[in-house]
C-alpha cells in the first residue's frame, strides 16, 4: 500500500472527507442550537468543542439525552478542576447521515428545553430575532 504510493492519495481523500464531515456537523449545530452557541473548528481532531451559555449544565443535558439513545461528551471531563460544565464535545469522524442530523436536532431541541427552565431569557433569544 505504502510502497505502491497509495498512502498519500488515501490520506488526501480522508482529509477531505473529515473536513466535509466537520463542515456539515458545524452547519447542523449552527442550525439547531441556540444562536449564542460558540463552536471551535479543530485543526487536527475529530471532536467539535461546543460552548453554551455560562451556567448551562451539559451533564444534565447528557442525562436527558440518554433515554433518546444519544450521548455527548460533557465538557468538564476535559478539566481536572471541573471547569467547562457549559461545554460539550461532539464527534464528527463518522460519515454524516440523516440519522446523525436527527440526533443533532434532538440535542438542540433538548438544549432549548433546558434553557427555558434554567435561563428563560436565553431560550427566547432566537424567537425574538
């Protein structure tokens, strides 16, 4: 494979695929999540870092999503000090499918529902735009 020169071609193809996945997932997050959501664009990772309003509880979000068959990586697992509770990580390594889009839509809907309870002003911000 490497000797025959296929590795570099494979690497270029996979890089394009992963960038496409990242771009599609980013679009879905911007479409389905609250407008004040901040999102990182990773340079060498398959994980998108999503920052929700300060005070939002990503662990509570994860607990609400589990019965729907969806699990997120809560942000505070990335901090020894327990910071980033309002953040989450989403993988964009798999090919983007309608099923994944529907899951992202459910995550966004659940975020809005939790914001209505925890921070009503932030939840209605999109409706007022």
